[in-house]
C-alpha cells in the first residue's frame, strides 16, 4: 500500500518546467528496487552463513560442556581419593604412634 501511494504521488509530480517526470522517476525507482533486491539476496546469504556458523558454535559449546562435565567429575573423584589417602595415612600414623607410645 505504501508503495502504491508513493508511486501514485510521483505520477502527478512535475519538474520546474512543468513536464511530468514519470519515466525518469520510474526508472530510478526500478533501479533502486533492483539494488534493494540484490542487497536483500546478499543479506539472506549472510544470514544463512551466520546460521550455519551458529550451529557449528552451538555444537562446539555442547561438546565443550560435556568435556567440562567429565573433567569436573574426574576432579571430584580425584579429590575424594586424595582425602581417602590422607585419612588412611592419618589412621596409620595414629596406629603407629599408639604402638610406640
């Protein structure tokens, strides 16, 4: 609707000489439309490429999140093992100190 309103208003526009400039204005508008269509196609291509890159990035994030989760679990197991070994060592010292005392 907006396009028709502009188009209709240009039909009645006149230059300083009073001549109607429809063909020139129509040609300019046609060129502008073609430029915008090319730009739109380029934008669509860019969006497609960015979408693909985003999908790759999301997959990488998922993969890294899984690796982090496994490392955290491994770290927790190692902490537990260290604590158990410290406890075992402390218990052995208690037993040794008790038999020597």
